[in-house]
C-alpha cells in the first residue's frame, strides 16, 4: 500500500490531508486523512472511497476535492 499526499488543509482544529493508494490490481483509490487534537490526544481518521481510478492524478483530484469540501462543511456544535 502506497499513500501519497501533496497538501494539507488546516481547518480550525482539524487537519485534512488528501492522498491516494495504489491497489494490488494497479488501480488507484482516493483517501482523505482527518486529524484532530495535539500531542498524546491526537486522533486520525482515514476515509477511503470505493471508486477505483486508472491514474494517480484522477484519484488525487477526487481526494483533494473531497478534502476541500470537508474543510468548508459546517461543524456540528456539541452540547
């Protein structure tokens, strides 16, 4: 599994990073890492999308777009 990331989008308390993963069949899958917290309280979530792409560039475009959309999404307020 190879993950690549070119950019990282800081969004307040979250760090959103798009990446791609090459599958065993040679296709590419878009992924987004969402990190929150600092130090020992850091939590990271990896979101992998089901669709496969023939090129790394296409998968990276989807991952970057999804990261950008996530960074713009309003956050729910916790009570």
